[in-house]
C-alpha cells in the first residue's frame, strides 16, 4: 500500500521564502520531529496504517519550479501493513484562510501521484493532504473537504465517489448500437473500424444517416475516417453502395471517390519515381563495387 501525506506551505511573501517556512524546514527535516508530528496529528485510522519506526526521509520533489520559493517539499518513506509506502510530506503553513484551499491541496496530491507513476510504479499512492494553519482568524473558517468546493457537493460526491461512467462499444451488440439515434453511426463505425471489412457494413452505414440526418461536414468526416483508418475488400464497391443509398450525401461520396482516385494516381506516380530512383542507386552502387574490386581481380569494370 502506498500512502502519502501532503501539507503545502504558502509563504507570506510570494517570491521570498519566509522565516516561517525556514523554521518548518528546520524542524520537519529532523526525522524524530517528523515522526512526532505525524503520530500526533494524523487521524487514528491513518496512524494505524503506518509503522513510524520505519520512517525515513527520501529525496524527491513534485512541486513545479515556479512554486519552489513558496513551498517546503519533503518526501518520507514508511512501511505499511501491506508493504512499502510513500509518505509525501509537503509541509506548508497557511497564515491566511483561503476558501478553495481544499482544492489546491487536492491538486498537489494529484501531482504527488503523477510523480509516483513517473517513477515506474503501476499503482497510485494514497495522498493525504495536511494543512497547518496559524492565522489570525480562528478557528479556520473554511472546509478542508474538497467536495465542498463545488456549488453542488451532493452531485459532486455522486460523481467522484464511484466508478466513472463507461461507454464500452466493444461490448455492445450492434442491434443495440443502431438504436442510439444520431450517435449510432459514429459508434457502429468506431466499434468495427479495426476488425471488420467496411464493405460488410456499407448498407447499415448508408441506412443510418437516412434515418437520422447528419450535417454534411460530419458525414464527410466519417467517410474520410473509414477510408483512412478502415479496411475494405473493395473500396469502390463500398463507396458505390453508400452513394446509391444516401441520396442526400451522394455528391459528397462521389467527391471523396474522385479525390481518392486522384490521390491513387499521384501515389502511383510517386512510387514509380521512387522505384526508378532506387533502381538508379542500385546500378550506381553495383558500378562502384565493380570499380573497387577490379584491381584485385585484374578485370576491368564492365
């Protein structure tokens, strides 16, 4: 289990490390002090997860360079009941309340997770932000629950405390996809773009825009996508089927077909030129090789 504890320090002077910051660094840079700090201030259910006898300081940073002068950045290591964990102690004291401080702490927690992943780990550490406050207003007037930063905390909690919605078209049957109105065509094509001959789907692809009219720009983009990324045993027959059954888009399909024909011709010319150049290079190479070996063999070059 990877565990991280974060507390970010905002200096009173934005670009000059404060005396408060220096003092915090001095104290929390001592592992005994850090151990006491965590043992005292962490909630009991978190303390139980950490073996503080294994607490040690490690090198590392996940604070952006432009915030370096505003933050204390300390990384600690600790053993947990299920193995090694990372305890990110990003020490910060706040001398003035900030309404959205919980969100700022969350951002730094995510930054810690990102740095952890960049170090070739394949699971996220648990990052627990910790805010140390000593301002004039008492008690601290704002929430440290980041979900309370939303205008609708209840809605936010319903989104962020469960699995995110997943639209997995690879697991959806085609007969369900085709009922999805104006998005059906997109889903059907993207489901099969790597796995099916597009000619097999041509009639269905042609039928859907007749049932649910698409803007011409969308339809053209879809055709270009199919032609560029899909596979078909007969591209000409595919486009003919689409053109024959989609009268509203017939002109677009024919335009695409003509563009493809011209591109094919141009590619043929380019390939011919490249082939000719390659053959020329081979001939020159053979000639130079014969010249280089001629003195050894006693034979003049042909």
